[in-house]
C-alpha cells in the first residue's frame, strides 16, 4: 500500500493546484504538513479485500480516496476557524497563518475539488459524498448545541461523532469498494467496517485529548475542554459521585489553563478513560466482525491491523494490553 499512498499524495497536490500561486499554497498547506491518510488508505484497502494478490489500486480508487481526504482536510480548515486553533499537525493552522476569511474560502475550495472528483467517478459516488458532507455538518451542529453543557448525554455524544467522524470513514470504505467493482455484499460489509471503525476512532481520539501530550497529538492537549466539547471520558467523570462535583465547576466558557489541567487530572483519576476505552474496543470488535467472511487478502489484513493499532494507541499510555478479539 505504500506505493499507492505515495500516488495519493501526488494526486492530492495535483488536484488542489490552482491558477494562482497563493491559493495553491493555502490549499496545499495541510497536505504538505503530512498525515496518516487513514481515509484514502481505507479506500485502497476496501477496494482490494477480494484480491489475493494485492495488486496496485486503479487510478479511480486513488482518486476516490483523494475525494474523501479533501473533504476531511476542508473540514479541518473550517474546524480550526471555529475553534480559533493556532496549530494543526504540528504546523501553524491555516487561519493562524492567513486569517479566517482565507481559511474558510480555502476549505470551500477543497470541498469543491472533492466534488469534482466524485462527479467524475459517477452519480452514485457523487451522491454518497454529498450525503456525507451533510452528515458531517449535522454532527458538528449537534456538537455545538451541546457546547459547555455538563449535562451532555452519552447518546448525544455518540450521535454527534457518528456524523462528524464515522460517516466519512464509512464513505471512504464504501467509495473504495464501489469504484473497485466489489459485489454488493462486500460493499455493505466495507461500509459497516468504516462506520464501526469511525466510532472507535473518535472515542480513541477523545481519550488521547485527555491523556496525551501536545507533542504526541500535534495540537494542544485538552483543547476539547477549552472548547466546551465534553467527550465520553468527561461525561462519565461528571457522573462520578466523588469526582463529578469537583470537575463540574471547572468546566465553563472561561476555563483557564490551570483549570483545564486540573480537569484533565480529575478525568484521569476516574474510570472515565477506562470505560471509554472499553467502548472503543467494542466498536473495534464490531469492525473486525464485518471482516469475518472475507478471504485472508492483503487488503483485509490491512483493515484488521488498523483496528488493532487503533486500540493500542490509547491503551499503551495506560499500561494496558489490547483485548483479544473474538470476531475476526
């Protein structure tokens, strides 16, 4: 897959190149900053789950993965404006470098480029991507509605992350499978894998915001607390009869760096992180279960490995080993 991901990098930069040098520089800023390219990687892997030889991905699969990645990067431009973020992927955020107006317009430009690719790949792919962008917006709005609410429920949290994170990962897998001409049962299995993996992915990301360092994250740790986004570990800590009353007064729109650090300590003292890790493990198990009936191909192995590594990212700082998987 390494060679295919290099092709993704080249195609991303080719796609965002504009007539003007300035727009090209702004649009390619986070692409050049790097990234794991999880979403195009999933498109590539999903397209090849029935290929025992693991042949190189077709250009259409590469472009499908790029379409999904451009939606993701465009959403990051917009997210950083909303959060007034100063760093992203260990570099200055686009809004910090060039201002909010240019960041918003560059994000829109990336969404437009993504839509052009999707249209070239067919009406079904274009429709899927359009629906996914809608779901991303709905998930983000649900999150904003709960901002600074210490009464946010687990159900509200999961509905939000289903839209803002899991939907795009599901779409990455679905587009890869469709463009890769997989039979419909395999397309549906890949979609379910991406959805379940996406839920686990966001829960793990929220755990890391509590337990990881700025350097490990490539952005300020504890930023969700500053933005009033109370995630699964925090929600469980708020329900703790002993720690909840200590945590609740710290969680305000005027939270200070000292209050943020104290809030993270309280969440780490509770069982909130452990409970959230168990939930992430459950979602990862559901993802792995969707692969049970697939042959042991390089693509399927790559997806299984991704689910394993995901849990290990959060478990390692806690000194925990990943759980054994019952469903393969």
